[in-house]
């Protein structure tokens, strides 16, 4: 599973909307050379999760919890923007993934985020005030219905819908009602049928600096109770501010195995030019192999925005290392890699 981000890249003066064309998707579907010509047609990623932290229409508005209480919670206008970004940008996003998959003779699964219905949003739209739990659930159902309706109308011959992803990474102590809301959302999702199957509901919980490690792990371990079909954990080993060690990464993967959680592989554009970050990615792969995550679990890959595409276009050896790891998971063959030993 690879995370495909929408939204905007902003500096102090301008914002650039992120879009995905057919060419961008090719290095995610199959191994390619720097000219984007397939090396072979063995599929790499088969699940594409579309999500966004902020709205491209207004990057000040969040699809996650506004824990700073800054008034940045998104409203119905921005939830509609995300759906339009997915479906109605010709030759981009879902249209582009369909075209890329068809050009390779492959099929792909699609998952889509559910924006967080922030209880601080008192004027979401359609008369819904999120200080009332019933309105939060109603808005999520509206969003799900809008997505499913448009998905069915579009009919992508090489794409199949897999399910929905809960966008907020944390269970916040100040919003205890989320623990009652999530099972209700799960029940609604599981009452539907899309592409001849029941959609799945999933989540990536994160090791956060905002809470104690005990709180974060306790809530992640309760993923069954929230109605998720499966869930993952983000160790944040890659992020320098957390100062996590290889020992921390091994411990986190052990925790995940005990609690039937998958592990998120993290990297971003820093691997393009910084060997320390390149090594952290290789450490993830090595410890995943060492602990059995390379074959036993789904691995979601956070890769910034276009990092895998850029690695491929640069002819970077790290792209080849990454796709060999992914293909080895499919074939059951193993690649030997030691943490702390950078090899390209």
C-alpha cells in the first residue's frame, strides 16, 4: 500500500496544488528506468491510498484534528474539494491511475481517506454542528455516500475499491467521543457493497510526541474495538525530532506483532540528497525483514509526495533497492540487509 497525497505545497508567498498524472503513477505500479519505461511488468504497489492533510482549496483548513483550536477545521466545502480533486480533474488522480494501470495491463485497489469531523467545527454546512455527535456521523455518512455514488458512475475498468481510511492518526484524550463514533462509522461502511464486496475500514496510528508512548500504544492496540478491519502503526523512526534508535524500532515492531498491527515504512524527499535519511529507509527494510514484517503483514509506505517517482526519474539506485524489496515480498525470496550498513 502506498500513500498518495493531495493538498498543496506552500511557501510564504504561493501554493502549488499537487496533482498526479499517468506518468507519476508508473514507477509505483511497475519497475521502470529513468525514462519511465518498464523494466518488467511485475506489479509493485497494488493498493493506492488517496488522502490529504489540508485542502488544496485553502491549505489553512485541516482534514485532521485541529488540536491547537485555531479555527482551521475543514468544512463541507473542503470535503467536496477533495472529492472533486479525486474524480473531476481530467487525466489526473483516479483517471490517471486507471490509465497507468491499463497501460501496464494491471489492476489496482483504491482506498480513500475519511476527513476528521472535528468537534470544534460548529458550522460544517448542511446545518451540521459538530459539537453534536449525531451530526459528525451524519456528515461522514454523507461523504461516504458521495464518494460511492461518483465511484459507481465513473466505472474504472482497472481499479477496484477496497475501502476507507480514518485520517486522524490519534485518539485524543480531549475527544473521548471518537471511541464511540468509530464503531458507528465502521458499522455503516460494513453495511455497504461496492464493486461486489464489503468495503474495508483501516487506520494508521502514530507514535506521537504529543502523548506518552503508553497512551499511544494503548489506543493503537485497541484497534479491534474501534471497528477497523486491520490497522497499522507509525514508529516515527524516520523523523529526526523523535530521536528514535534501531532498538526503539525493533521494540515497536515487536509491539506491533503482539497486537496484530502492520508497520508503516516512512521516508520522504530527504532521501534524494541526504545519506542519513537514505540509511533510515534501509533500516526500516532491514528490521522489517529481521522481524518478519517483510512477508507476514501489509506494509503501507509513506513517501512524502512524489519521492518514489523522483527516485525513478533520477535513475537512483535507492529506487532499485526499494523495488527489489517489494518484489521479494511477493516472491518470498529474501534480500539480506543489515541496519546501519548503507548499500545501494
